[in-house]
C-alpha cells in the first residue's frame, strides 16, 4: 500500500488549526471532490480523494484521535481502529 499522506496536508490546515478551521476545510474539500459532483470519467479518482479527505477529518475532528495522531502518526490511529 502507498504511504499515507499527512492528514493536516490533506485538509490544507496547519498542525495548530482549530476545530472550526478543520471543519471548514473539510466541508470545502468534501464539496469540491464529492463523487456525485464529478463527471463520469473522474468519479473513481474523486471517490478515492473523498475517502482520503473523510478519513483525515474523522481523525482530526476527534480530540483523542488527533492527540494520538499527533503523537504517533498513522500508527497511533490505526491501533484505535483495529483494537
């Protein structure tokens, strides 16, 4: 599997972004890349991008998951999903 991108980079926010900034960035990107808003030839790509954006938001919008991500990176949040 390819190396995952930084969740902050995906949403285009800084590491010290507020919850409101994270939510605003997610909403903007979710609208832009939603598969239903794309032409048929770009839907598959948009679906992958949308999943990536949603995963980043799921982690960064939850204070505990965000703390684990900040401390351990992707490995920290993978443990919470698998355990």
